[in-house]
């Protein structure tokens, strides 16, 4: 199980990204995923400048919002063929 939380600004309410951490581990050990509009170099630069994570839009303080537990989806490796009669389009595609 994983714990996922949005990183939200106190001042402007902008969601800068998400933190994903394994359940039972501290949040500092989690992985931060920025919003697609910002590059990872921008994230590292801001953390280096301020010493901790700040809002990307206004550089205000952030908090964790919408904390939820997520169960990882199983990876399907064995794909079995469909059962029953094949579809007509598949039969025609094999014939040509």
C-alpha cells in the first residue's frame, strides 16, 4: 500500500504536485512528482534555494492535502487468448 498526498499552497491554493510514500515510512522518504508544467530541474533548484519545498507559483509555504491510501495495481504478465468464436473482422484480417 502507498500513501499519496497533494502538495498544496497555503497562500494561493496551487497544487504543485504529489508525494508518494510507502505506508509506514516517513514522508521525507517519499517521491515527489511535480505537475507536468514544471520540469524536475526547476523543482531541484527551488529546493536548493529555499531549503524545503515551496509553491511553484508564489513561493509560499505548502501543506499536504487530500491524503489517500492507494493499493498498487497488479501487473498482468500472462495474456491469454480470447475464448469463444473469433470476431468477423479478425477472421477477415487473417484471410487477407
